[in-house]
């Protein structure tokens, strides 16, 4: 019985071993599907323990974390925002790009432009200055910086930034902005050179031609100024001030009226414009026909400036009247000066009165001329006192030409009174007294000439004249009863020749 039990137990154990070997060669299955023999051989574990040891379901994979955008991506996004006009967004993105990589000048350049467009020029300037420190040849950054400073009228900074850039690039924007800054700094010679280069590179810039004309005008280069102003007009830049300056250039070139043409202008009025013509005066005896000046003349351009609405100042009207004066249209000039007179400011009265005096001289009003000239002298003696001597001589010469010897002597004597040390005046006055047969006064004047200039070129002549009139030697043919005749040589004297009777020709 014990043996049987032992054999039975051995059989059971053998089955268990065989079962375990079989399980080890098969895939593992969940405990719920374990063979019945194994379940019978081992007690089932407690439920909690079985749960703990059971394999778990795999957890779902975690989403990969998004990496922050790099500097280049930030720059690209910021640049796109800039060109969409989203300046605040562009600034935000581009600032991050610069913070991520501050070595890229392109990042700073676009950030500076975003600042500029957003109305933050100082921040833009900071970025652009940083670029130029790192890359002095960065022309785009320099030009952008110059524009910032130009808008702020920081002309010295514009020159400081742009001058070095000429080593790297000769282009229109650099020359233009540099010339403009130098013009405002009164550096006219440098400005002229750079404007000249600018118009070579961009001959269609009307403003550059205009500014160049201003420089030429201030430098008294009137022909070049007129050419620059005409070019600016041809390119479409037109203003009353430009017309006035062109008229001033023509005036100084003595192109007062230019070639005068005859034009028929129905109901025309002298002093007005008719298209491209200025009506100077009507032609006597011809209805509606006027003498006219073209637009290439000082008088046309000044009249055009007034017609186009330039500030109505007395100096412009004075210039117009002076054009008539210098063109020797004295009567019209005198009328204009008389009309303008009450409007002229006190500081300009002296020059105005001097011009008015010249017009009076041209009309033959010599007393009025001297009266006005003396008024000018009272207003500004330093400028006009010296003109009085010449004025007396001019009036004297006019009377001499008209044959009024008495007036000629009177005004020469006034000239001598104003300038008693001038030998030439004493000489002229001496000859005038001689012509008037006032020999004592003539000799006195000649002696003064020799006292003032002992080596005068006419010394011997004057000494002889003084001697002649001092001794009373007359160079006249003495009267005789018989006329003195000279017979031809080799012929006998005529005999019994009757004298010529009254009204008969001499034989």
C-alpha cells in the first residue's frame, strides 16, 4: 500500500515535470489560459498579487516638444512682417533675431528700417551706427543713416557718415545727400562739386539743378546759374522764387530785355505778360503793336515772378525799375521809382534814392538828380559821398555838350570845390575859363595844376599858356589898310586889279 502510494506520487511528479517542460517550449500566455494540470498543482495567487505581476498595457508615446524658431526663421518672419507694413510685429521679431545672432548686419539693417517706418528714428540710428562700426564699407547702412540724420537736419552727422562712403561707391544718393548737407552748412564749394557729380549721375533731378543754380548765383557765376535754372524749369520745377532768381541772373548778365520783337497784342497793356512775351511799350502809330521782350530776359522773369504770386516786396519792384534804368528807358524808370518810393523800408532808402537819382539824370532833370543824390549821401555818406564829385562832372559835361559854357563852368567849379586836390579838375576848369576868355581865372587853375603835380604831362604847355596870357601877347593878325596876300612864286604881281565890290566875289 505504501509502495503503491509512493509509485503514484512519483507518477504525479513525473507528469508535473513533463508539463513544465512542455510549457517552457511554448509562448507565454496569460495566466487565465494556463493548463489545468498547472492550475491543479499550484494554488492560485491572490487577486491583488496577480494584478501586480500581470504585464501592463504600453503607455501612449509622448508628443515631441517643438523647438523654438532659430535666428534665421525669426529674421524671415520679421522681414515679411516689415514688408506687410506690420511694423510693431516686425520690430518684435527682428529684435529677437538680433538678440539670437548679433553678428548678422542684415538683421540689424532690417530692424533699423522697421524702427524708421514705425517713427523711431533714434533707435534706427543706434542700429545703423552699430553696423558701420563693424562694417565701415556698408553703403546701404550709411545711406539709411544719412537719411535719418537729414530728416532731423543733423547736417554735420550726414557729412560725417557719407564722406567715407565715397571710397566704396560713387552713386547718386550719396552725392545728393552729401551736397545737400554741405549746402546747409554753407560749405558751398564742396556742395557745388558734389551737386555737379549728382547731376552727372542723375541729370533728371530738377532740385539738384536748382540748388546748383543757387550756388552759382551766390558765387557770381551768372551764366552757369541761368543755365541751371533753365534746366530746372525744363524738368518741370517752377516757382515764383525760381523765376525771380533766374531774372536776377539775367540782370547781372545785362540781359535786361534781350532781343526785342514786335508783336500784335489786342488790348495789350505795357508792363503785362502775353504768353511768352513781356509788353514793354506800344509802337507809336501802330494799333495794338508792342515792343516785346522774350522769356529769356530779366524783365520777363521778374514780371513772371510777380504774376505767379511771389511775395510782393519793394526790392522786387526796385529790381524791375532798375532793369528799365539800365536799359536806358529813363522816363519809365523814373515813373516806377517815384511810385515805389513810399513803400521802400528805411534800411534800403539810400540805395533806392541813388537809383532814382540816376533815372532823373537820364531824363535831363539835372537839379533833381543832384537833389536825390544828396539825399542818398545824407542817408549813407560812407557809400555815396564820393559820388558827388563825379555827379558834378557829369552834369557839367551835359551842359558842355549842349553848348552852355556858363553852366559848364558852374558845375566844374562845384566839382573842384568838392575835390580841391584833383589836378585833372583844375585843368578842365582852366580850359573852360580860357574858352570863356577869362584868362586870369584860367591861369590860376593851371598854376594849381602845376602846384599839385609839378611833373604833370602837360607842364610845358601850361607854362607857355600862362606866359602867353600873363604878358598879354595876342595871337591875332593885326588890322591893316591893305590885305596881306601871298603871290605865287615866279609870277609878277598883279597890276591894276580892281577891288571886289560889295556882294561880289573876290578875284
